[in-house]
């Protein structure tokens, strides 16, 4: 091989080596350095969101606010509950760090159906759901099965409410008379003859009290036109039923 040929070959080799060095220095080395550059994520849980965001910014990260899947009672909405990536992880500089905080508003929910439930259970459920019972009234019932159970509620079941909503309940109280008997529903004897009315009242376990008369030229004489207490009232067996009947004179 001639001297000129050898020089050309050497020049090509030098050019190739120079190109490889240049490629490694300008492209491969920066990529390698970039790939190897990491930072440790600081711990910002239980910090105020603004302070946590500033701490991450100073460490070279970007804070992104996100919200917990459900409302957490008694947890401040500015407190960082958790973070992702977790504290101590090695990640790329500038990476987003998601900070989870509590929801600002308490979510609504359907009003529970308290009717028929024991008073204790209803009260416990109200406490769990943060429903404020502003009034619990008692109402006399005629069957032992209704004793101590919710008869009605001020807010209908399935109505959308929020924690802190005020509601009231009516609770049944079974009362026993002095004779040891439950109260009796007063039958309807209007339009009956006095004799029929007396019999129906007696058959119901009640007694007939004072009978007064009232003149009428249009109604059938001796017909009951009024009774006291009113039809459907619950009274004790010892309480007499007063009647008013028609007279033609």
C-alpha cells in the first residue's frame, strides 16, 4: 500500500473516532446523566396544603391537589391526608406530587327510614349520620308491639339531607289503665237506636254514661245523633260514653 493510501486510511479512522467521541459527548452522555438524575420526595403529610406545596416546590416538585374519595368527619379540608409518590421515593426532578385533602363540603345522603325502629336504634343511627334530633315526642299507642318504637318522623325517608340536619321523632308509649286493661277504640254508634248503641258500647268493653235528648222534627226519634268522646278515640274502659238521642217532643 502506498504512503498516500495509508494516510487516507488513517484519516478515515481518525474521523470515525472523532465522530464517536462527539456523539458520546453531545448526545449519549447528557441522556445518561439525565436518566441517572433523581430526587427524594419529601414527606408533606399532615401539613397544611399551602405549606406542603411550597416545600415540594423548593425541593423541585410540583404539587397537584386531589380529594379523598369520601368526606372524612372532623378532618380539616386543608390538611394533607396522603401523597403520591410516597415520601422517600426517588423520582425525576419536576415530577407532579399528588396531595390528597378532605372534601370541603359534607356530601348529602337519603334520610333513613326510622319508622318502626326502636327508639334506641333510631337515636344511634342519627348520631352516626350526624342527624340532630331536636325533638322526640311521645304518643300513646294501644298495642305493646308499638311501645318504644318510632311512629313518625319530621323528614320523610329518602329525602336528601346533609350532616347536621335537624329532625324530630314521635315515639309510641303503651299505657295500661288502672284496671290493667289497654285502652279501647270507641265504636261508631251514630244513627243507631239507643238500645243498639248501648249494646255495641257494652260489647266493646265500655259503659254508657249520660244520655241527653234533643228535639228534631226531621230525624227518627230515639236515634243517636252525637257521642262523646268522638268516634275512633281511645279511652279507658272505666270512662263512660255520653250519648245524645232524638226526641219528637
